[in-house]
C-alpha cells in the first residue's frame, strides 16, 4: 500500500480516482517505457539479463519502476536518481493540493471494512478454522501481488508455502488459488502461470508423504482413516484402529487430550 | 467519509460480537442472522444438565457420554472438570478417536444423535431436554439428553453408523 502511494506521487499517471492498482501500475510502466530509450540504466538491464529470458523486458521495467518509487523516498537501496528528474510533478502537486482525493482514502476504507466487517468480527471472536483464513488469504494475495507487481518472482514460493501450510487447516485456499489462476489466464500476464517460480511455488504443497498423498490435506484425510494423524510422530506406525484410544482419562494433559482427539495413541495409564 | 465505515462497523459489531445483553438476545433477529452468536450461549448450563443425568445413573462404572457434535463434545470436555465420564462423538475428526471401550454397555446420549443410537440398545429413555435458560434458540436448545442401556452389538459395528462429516 505504501509502495503504491509513493509510486503514485512520483509517476506521470494522472491523479487516481479509484483504487485501481492495475491501471495505476500500467500507467507507471508506460511512462517508464516511454523513457527507456534515454534513461536506460545499466544496472537494471544487467540484472534482468541474468534472469529467465522471457521475463527480461518485464523485469527491466519492474526494476526501473521500483527505482522510481524508491528514489522518491530516499531509499538507500535505490540507484542513481536519474529517473526522478524526468518525472513531471503534476501528479505530486495535485495530490498535495487535494489530499482527500488520493486513493489512500479508498484503501483505508477497504482496510476498515475488512477489519470491521461482520464476518471478520465473527470469525475473529470465535476461533474457527475459518479464522486462520482471515490471515492466510490476504497473506497469499500479498505474496502473489509482490511477485506479479514488483517483479519479485520468489514471492511465488512464499505464496506456495503459506497455501501449503494452510491446507493442514482448511481446504478452502484451493478456491483462492483457482481464482488467481483463472484471473491470470483470463487477463494475464499469462506467462506468469507457467513461470518456473510458480511451478516452484507448488513444491511446498507436495512435501512429504507417500506419492499418492501429495497434498498435506489428503495425507491428513488418509491418515485419519487409519485412526492417526500426520502431525503425530507416531503416525508412521499407525495403531490398530481405535484400540489405542482408551475410555479412561489417563492422558488428560493438554497435549495428550489433543493427541487423543486426533487419534494418537493414548499414553499408558 | 467516516460515517459510512463507522455505521457499518457498528452493525458488524452488533451482529457478530456479544454486545447485546443475553437477556434480550432471544428477542432480537440476531440469532437468525448469525448462527455463531447463539452458538456461544448456554454451554455451561448444557453441561450441568448432562451432569445431572449422568449422576442420576448412580455408580455405573462403564458409562460414557455420546455427543452429537463437536460443540457438545468440546463443551462437556471443557466444563466437566473431572466430574463426568469421557465423551465420544462421531463428528468429523472426533470419529477417529474411536468408539468407547468394549465393556461400555450404557451411554448418555446428548442431542439429535439419539435416533441413530437407539437401534443399537435395548432401551433408550429421554431424561430431559437441553435448555440454556435464556430463550436463545441454537442448535442444542430443546435437544434430548437420553440414557441408553443394554448395548446389543459390538462398538465396532455401531461406530461407523455414528460418523458424520459436516
């Protein structure tokens, strides 16, 4: 959010009237592409040439875009500030003269509504599996946005790891991933769907377990059918179904109770 | 600008958080809008009532509680404080904790599961119904607490019939 706000002020894009990140980004990129002929920086080009061939151009543009934005806030990581001088200041001046028109208001409204919406409050108050998704979904979306909008493809791995971990909690994240894939296929950049980073992001989802149980969730379900759970160390040697769980309350320590709930062998009385 | 989100937040809080006094919650539309709110009501009372029925059975050693869902099972486990026998349920993952031990011939059945349990016992008697005392209608309100005795078949035959994923 911060990134976008900074960017907005330093880009040639006209003042935003809606929190349309895509349009905003596209205009920022277009402005940069217009200037590439005169202002190409060796550093950005070298870096992009190291990367995957198909993504070289986009990476160059992304890198330059990042430099435009970071130079305006004096980020020590930013390169020479050639880009900044080429940026017309009209948008900057407009946003200062009419701060309430900046899209930060819309973002604030969206954030407020997400935080205090009925479902957020409800799931936040009662701890359900869905409560975890309140964190997981925005986290995955944030990682994907960073991968796509900032040209940092390793964020796909972060997205994949978060999604894989959340499968232990709930399967609904699959719908988000499907929606993201459909969105990318429908509106692009389609190339992103087939990038090695995205394929790599699927890696964490297939960790461990026998080949037929690649997803943690399906591993869980298969294990549950055998009366044990994959998070228990004992899972590798499943107890005979049900006999290990006694009606006695011998294992009433919190860990033992949880273990009993998930079908782990009860400690001997 | 802030009026919109503030109003929305107030509505969200009233629907989702326990801000309406318990005494009047049953007269509002909120339990019908958000089932998570009424489902937070009455658990200690329900467990007390289950406890009454259990203790009426005297010193029966091999008596366990069969709960219809994880809400009941969790509440009984949380509030029994060592005073009640173990609780079992066929709901979701609790199913994989397995059935009661084989010597168990009598159970106290809580909730709507009773009709599924009944065929496997010589007799089931409804002792009372669950009542949270606040006139808030939720999934448990009015459901039976029953005592079933004289188990007819082995637990391994009964248990799969009590399984439900929902």
